[in-house]
C-alpha cells in the first residue's frame, strides 16, 4: 500500500464497514471494499495457530488464544455474522489493499515476544498491503525477517509522532500511523517531517469531516474512518 504514489489521500475503513456490520467480519470488510480505498483489520492467533480477525482478546468473553478456530467460528457476532480468518479475506479480496494490524501487546493475553506469529502473518502480506503493530519491537522482528514487507508503527494517543518517525527510519519501516490527536495543531509540520524522512503517514480514527479536511490539506497519505464513504464524499 504505497499511498504516497497515489498523491490523493486514501480513505480506509476501520475494521470493515462498522456502521453496518460487526467489527472485523468478512461481510463488513467486503462491503467496505466497495466504498473505501483500503481496509484496516486486526489479527490474533487462535489456540490452534489460525489467523483470526479480532480487535479484542475475547469474543463475547470467549478468550481467543485459548480456543480453536472450530470453536470460535461458531460464535454469533450479530446480524448473522461470525468470526473470519485472514485467509478468507485475502481470498475474497485478492487485489484490494489491507492494513493488517497484528495484535501483540505485553498487556494482553497471547503476547508473543518472539514475534513468530507476526512473521507468519506478514508472510501473507502482498505488495499492496502494510503490516502494523502498536508494539514496535514486533515490527522490528518482522522487518528483519521479511525486509520486502511494508511495515508500519502504530502510535496511540499517549505516544509521539516524532518518536515514531525516528524509530521508523532507524528500523527501515515505511509507515507511521499515529492517532489523529497527535497531529492536531501541527499537521503540516509533522507530515512534512515524515515525508522528508521517506515515510507515509496514515492516521486513525477520523470521523469528523473538518478534521479530515485539515489533514488532507496538510498532505496526509491515508485516513482511517468508521464512515469512509462519508469522509470520501465530503473530501471530493
């Protein structure tokens, strides 16, 4: 997902089309592909090593890491939707860009300090995709193992976009993805700083058209939104 080459800000769908479907479901992701430029999704490991889409460590209090795919696939997420696998999304959308966030936090169940699962996920990434994580050492492991895979550093509200730029350059990542609040008031300066370092900037989760407009004017490469169709329309 080389957003800088497009020159136009790309609008991504946050965990699929969340306003109409449950998070990270195949139905929501395929629907989002009709209105967004890319889709952001979250990947965790099941007890039997499958790459399941899930933002949280649990589905309705069922711990992902302690259960097999055969068990988890039956959970009703609402509206007739069930959990999905990354493989299913890649098969359904073979030419559509994905922002694949690997959930690997020391503060959550299933933490993998060696990054083996992250590398397995990243092996499936295509040139149009980017693989990201909030835990930057995981991305460093992925980049060392798979230098051809596009990788990005996620930055939560309490973090620093400048620190992310420095870490990305030092470890050869291509993208930084800070929360939009970290750019507020200094959008142009921080985006220019990242671009000067050869990095793309993707921000999340922007549902306010005015904020999106300021970010677009500052030259941001990508915006992730819960309502990508409206953000697309209001920026056109």
